[in-house]
């Protein structure tokens, strides 16, 4: 006789394109509906990834707040606690600072078990936010991280090691891609040009000024190389101006948020991740899964993905010259780049498949229930 379904509520901030949101979407689309009754809550039912979830017959309650403290937030916290009790939710799994701080107290108030996901080393948070999240996460049964580097960082910050669980991201194998000529025409890239791609949010921790400085060095050496930055964020205007100041404004194309990353990767000669801080990057995983050679900075979980000198090259963060040399090493040596691309694709298939991530996450949920703790 089949066991009753585990009643699970996942909580996100929103569904905009981002690493955490993409990973949650991948899991939600593949979690076993015969074993889990899933509720997908958020602080805002907005974002490009909602289109992928619309066909799923699952509740998607919204608990909209404008800040983490205040009378309205208290009311929404009470609403969430009532929702958890009404639907007999057994496990609440929240993702990221705002969702963790909002959802964990409500889940505890309602008697559910809690898993809090932290998917970065918290460097982007203020000291006050770090203290708040650490205090709130003491209420969680488990802290789920996606990289060993994050686990080490949290332990250094005072989190209890025995409460931290590690499940790396999983990436979906790409299907067919669109015609390259049409995409290049849309982007303004000449048909014969080589493309160096960065897929990233445009914020201060992504190291994009250093990428632009490296791009200026590469552009001076290789006139057939164009640089496409897929993503958006608060730093975009400054970065566009900096590209012009560096004399490469016509060679750097800011493509904004994109839902066609596989199409972009199909045209890329090289993918670069110049982050100053990183968890486990979806961009890196997707690039390698597509067989595109990669250059990344030696931060966070990047060395857990890139086997330096075998599946790609790692450079020190904040070092535009080292980044430029790594880019040139691969652009000047297409055979080496092809070997790295093939080796990277094999590594992702072996270690970072979405099927593995789903199975391990399901086991975490099942273990929490079967332990008798619920």
C-alpha cells in the first residue's frame, strides 16, 4: 500500500529569471506528484518563469509584502501560518533571505518542519541581514546549500555543521536551438564573428567591470570577437558607460534578460563568469552542459564545477589581466577549447544532472518525514 503523499510547501520571493528561481522551477516540474502534494508559495506572483509553471495543477498562494517588518507583514505571516495549518503542510522549504525570514517563523508557528535554502556565501547581505538570517535559521531543521564552499562559509559564520545538508544544482539537458543567423542579426553580431558570452545578473558581485577590462584587452588582439552580456540589473547603465569609456562600446552587446540561453550558448565560442562571489552558478553549469568552454573566477562553488585545466580555466577574482589571458588562451587555441568543452559536458552529465538533484531532494524530504520528527 502506497504511503500518503508528503504535503510540501515551497516558498520563493518571486519567479524572475535567476539561479535560485531556475533551480526551484526545475525541481517543481520534476518532483514525483504521486509522492508529494506540492504547494508553491511566493511573496510575489511575478516573473518570467511563471509561464513554465502555469500548466501544473498545484496551488500557488501569494503573500505579498513590501518589507519584512510592519503590521501588513505580520498579517501576511499569520495568513501563511493559517494556510499551513489548513492544508496540513508537513514541510515548508524556503529559498533565500527574504523567503527564509518571512516563512520560517510562520512554519514553526503552524507546527511544520522547516528547510531553509541558502545558496550564496551571504556576502551580498548587510551585516544586519546576516545576523537576522542566522537567527531565523536556528528555527530550521535543516539548512540546504548547493555548494561545499557555502557550507564552509556558513560554518565559519557560526551555523551548526550537523544541520547543513548539501545538494548541488542540477541542469537540464538542452534541446534544439533556433537558427543562429536570426539570433545574430537580432543581437547585431556579424555572421563570422566569435561570441564571448556572459550570462549574469548585473550587480556589483558579478565582477562585470573586470570582465569589460579583460574584454578590452581581447578586443585589441582579436578583431573578430564580440562580447554578449545576457542579463539585467541595477549596474547596467554604469556598465554600458564603462564599455564606451574603454573603447569597446560597439563590440559589447547588452542583451538584457533572456529566456533563450540555449540559443545564445549554441553561438558562443566561450562563456565567462567573472564573479567576485558565487554559490553554484547555473550559468556555469548550463554553459558546460552545452559543451561551451568556460573561464570563471576562483570563488565560491566555481572550483567545484570547473576542473581547472581539464574542463575550463579558473582565474583570480578582480584580476582583469589574468581573466583576459585565460580568455585568449582558449580563443587562440580552438582545439584546446573543444577538448575543454567536451570534457565539461561529460562532467555535468555525470555529476550535475537535474535528475540527481530531484532524487536527492526527494530523499531529504522523505527522510525528514520518516525520521518520525513530524
